[in-house]
C-alpha cells in the first residue's frame, strides 16, 4: 500500500471512537505488531503493516460503516413510523 492510501486509512482510524480504536489494537496485537505507548496514547508505524493487516483493518472499518448505515436507516424508519402513528391518532 502506498503512502497516500496509508494516510487515508490513518485519517479513517483517527475519526473512530475509542471502542473501535481498541478493536483495531486487538487486530494489531494478533499480528504481533510493535505498538509504542505513552501517556498520550498508543502509536504504530503503519509503513510496516503487511497487506493482511491492512486488509483486516479495512474490513473492520467497512463493517463499522455498514452497521452505522443500517442503524441510521432503522432510526429513519422508526421516526417515519412514529410520525405516521401520530398523524393517525390526530385524525
């Protein structure tokens, strides 16, 4: 993976919640990646990631995005259903 693609992946990871960061760290530890930690957080050198690690992280991010989309769709449907019930009650 080239540098611009790694930069995009890095930005995607940075926007995730802490719980997702923990899951990504689990992926990295499963592959015995070197993780540097200090009081500011955990750091890794992504330039040493294998294609397998990158692929696994990308799949996880894709999974998160799909779940988020499904939740948003379900929330929208729930709101529409609620609106239709309120409208029926008023009539």
